[in-house]
């Protein structure tokens, strides 16, 4: 590809990304982790990254607990998405609400995520991209309250995800520690999509029980043969 064509392609991708960054309402169909959602928009799944927070990696302490907390808030529910950007991974970076609840802040209040100001600082110099519902000082206050109350991840030795990733290179796949093992009484011994009888059951095993084999391609949609949007 010539430099000229490459520039045109990049420009089209950039414009496409901006076009996708818009406010909308949709139903949550999957919760891959504590700060990411898969939302149906116009019949198609859209990956949404909660702005201004960072949840534990699923393999680190409280990673599954954070995922379960977010699933409890939004799974199979209609949410509002206020988005102003598309990140490097193609996800909408957004504030999510359900009723009067700001889901981003609620995760921090519960001690299920850290305040994460990198995106907020980046957006501060771009007023058109700033999320009007995001107030960094309020999120920091919620984090301090959770820390003082020793809620969620603050009950133990809290290691921020970026630091944890440095300590655990991608080539190493750690086992889930007992502190994050699912305790849902409805979790059975099923581990594969071939054992699922419905999409609802597959979602339950992925989002409530933390059985990652239900999502082989890690796109947030369990057992595509059962759950692929029509």
C-alpha cells in the first residue's frame, strides 16, 4: 500500500471511530470483567470500557468479584451509555448509567475498582471528548471511603492492575486464587459450551461463575452458537 493510500485508510478509520463514539441506550449481553461491557446497539454487540476506573484483572485477587459486581448491576438490563472516544482496542470509553446509578462510580464505591485518571486527564484537554458525568474528585472521594471502610479489594493488599501485569507477564497464566473463586451456589461442574442448554445458562457460567472456557475468543459473548446476536 502506498503512503497516500495508507493515510486515507487511517483517516477513514479515525472518522469511523469518532462516528461510533456517541450516546445511546442498549441492553447488556455480557460482562467480560469489572470495567468492560458488551452492549447491544442496533442489534450488534458493542464493547464498552467504563471511563475513569480500572478494575482488577480477572486472574488477580477480587478480579472475579469485580466482574460479578458489575454483572449484578447491569447484566441483561437496559443501560445508558455516554461516550466520547474510542480507545486503542476499539472499545467505546464511556460513562454507563442505569436509572439514577452511575455504574462507573458505583464500582469504585463498592471497592471493586480503582479511580483511573489517565483517560480523564487525556480528555481534559479536549472539551468535545469530556464526559459531562465524570468528576474525578468525586470518584477519588468514593475510593477513599471504600479504602477506609476496607470494602472489596481494599480488604486485602490492593495491587493496581498495571503493577500486577508487570509482576505477572502475559506468557504466564496464573490460577485463580481462593479469594476470587466463585461462590455462587448455582455454579455446577459444567465447563464447556457443549454442556450448555441455553444462552442464559452459558452467560450465567461465564459472568457469575467465572468459567472462561465459555468464551473461547474472549470477546465477551459466551458460546457463540447459542448466543450470537441474530
